[in-house]
C-alpha cells in the first residue's frame, strides 16, 4: 500500500514539476469539442443531440494522447527497471500508474466535461449525469489504456499502435455512455446504462493491473 | 504436465522445425488438391444445383461464401490464441511462428465475411451496414487481427513482437464467445444460429450440402495457406540466421 502511494505521489510530483503534458491534454479536449459548434453552426438542434457523442469521443481521444509516455519515460531513465527489481509487485507499479493517469487526465476531463456539455447545449441539470457517466468511462479508459501502454512498451510508433489496440476495447463503454446520455436527454430511465458502465469498471479494475503486470514482466524478460 | 515440454511428448515432437518441414511437404499437395476439389464441387452446387430461397431468391447464394468465411474467421482466431498460449508457456517455436503466419489469413477471412455480409445486407435489410451486436463484434475481431499484425511488426526484436502479440491474442479471445452468442444475448438484426444448435440444423438439406462443401473448401484452403505460410516463416528465419552467420 505504501509503495502504491509512493508511486502515485511520485507521478503527481513529476507532474507538478514539469506539468504541461496533461494540461495540453485537457486543452486538446476543450478545443476539439469547441470545433463542433462551428462545424454544426447551421443546426443548433443537431449540436445538442450529438453533444454526448462529441464529449465522449473527444474525451477518449484526449485520454489516449497522454498514454504512450506513461511507461516510456520511466523506461528511458531506468526508473522502470529499478521498480521492477524492487520488492514492489509489478501489478502495484501498473496500478499506481493507472491511478495517477486517471487523476491527471481522467479527473480534469470529467470536470471539464460539465461546462463543455453546457456549451454544446445540454441542459445544466442533465450535464451532471453526463459527467458522472464520463467518470466511469475515463476510469475504464485509464485502466485498459495503461495495460495497452505496458503491452506496446518499447515498440516503434507506440502512440499509433496504442490507438489501434485500445480504441476497439473502449467501444462497449462508449456505446453505454452515449446511450445513458441519450436516455437522460429523452427523460427515460438511465440507471440500467450506468449500472452496466459500473459493471465494466468493476471488471477492469482487477483485470487490467493483472494483465499489465504480465506485460511488464514480459518486457523485462526480453 | 512435465512431459509436455520435452521432445518425447506430443507438443514437443512437433516443435522440431525439420520434422515440420518434412510433414509440410507431404501435406501441402494433398491440401491444395482437396481445396480445389471442394471449391469446384461446392461452387457448382451452390450456384447451379441448389434452389433459390423462397423469400430471398438468388441472394441466398451469398451465404455459401459468407457463412464459411465467418466460421473460418473465428476458427483461425481460436487456433492463434491456443498457439499463443502454447508459445508463451512452453516456448514452442512453431506455435509462436504459427500465430504470426496465419494472422493475415484470418484477417482476410474476416474481411470477406464483412464484405459479403454487407453485400447481402443491402438487398435483405435495406442497409449496407447496421450497428448491431454481431456486426460490431466481428468488426472488432477484424481490428484485433489488424492490431495484432501491427503490434508483432512494431518491435526491432522479433521475439518481443511475438510475445506482445501473444498477450494481445489471449486478451482478445474474450471477443470470441461474444461474437458467437451475440445473436442470442442481444436482439440483433442478424439472424440467430441455424446450423450449429442443440436441436439440429434448421437449414433445408438442399442448402446444407453446398454450405458444408464450401465449409470444407474453406477449411482445406486454410490448412494449405497455414502450412505454406508457416513453412515460409521458417525459411525466412533460416535465411536470416544464415545471412547473419555470413556477415560475421
């Protein structure tokens, strides 16, 4: 537990020291989302209808941007080798990275999603639900994404590869998230979609660190 | 379990590339001959000697390509996942090479399945594509094949690419039952299973015969391509090793 906290704290301190990267992720999200009102300027009604889809897709893409440096930076300066040789279990290393990735990229996205969805024409009282379902989505994204980053560690063009490998895995979450938002806009019950999103999160919480630890060990062996 | 890794066991016996090459040279001509035979017979029955469907008319004949291609898309993936498992656990050289060798074959089967399905969907459902669970999960399977090939290719060290790819294959295996049961779990536009089901096939005999012939043709084609490509991979490896020795 202490090791886990230390890994998360280290990532947060590194972020405080050199920042910019995750801030850029957040601005990427806001800027891309705000392109849509211009692209759909002729039809404000269409904008409100597709607000949830825009937020979800932009959020997932923004989360993807910061993934490929998560392990490579540590691998380049040797930190990862030291961590893997230390008594800390590999799954703890992976879990620490997942938590810090979510804190630095997922959480700001969730908070930014609220004003952005209002800007896109979602009523204020429904924007909260969109943020809540995006919270589940970003956790799922961080967990699967970090596992993917562990898998592609050391490859050429790992960023591109990550997109090809991780985005298909996010499809179920995307479908549920957009369905929840649509149901809420149509004043239909949403709890079923939110519960299914939670189910996906609960499944990935233990599975992704286990998979990532296997990938990291494989990386070390070769 | 301990016997599995040794050369006396079944798995170990076929880990010897030399023995595989000898076997391949015997298997290949037979597999090609059976492929041609089954394709000729299957295509003839499918196009000229089977009745048009009472609802779908002649478009039903797309089924004789579409369904075997879909079966092979799943079958290829399952064999790759099993090979990946064997390769990761027992460091089985041929199993590791196998997944790499047949991935493009599986991707091609999946692609044929998607394209013929789309061609069939337009006259039947009125749409080239719908986002129902079966179609989406097969599309994800196609992405898995593409992602696997990209991943295996992305490392400077070949072995690392193979290991990473094997991991991806095992994780992606969760998609296989989803594809198979998607038509039962969700209410899809795609029809439910009508051949492989508990109470027997619901397809008429006159249509079952060409379907099974084509399924046989696709299987033999797969065997021929798999053996051929695996043999090529072994030759490529030998060539690289020889040229490295020559350079040194």
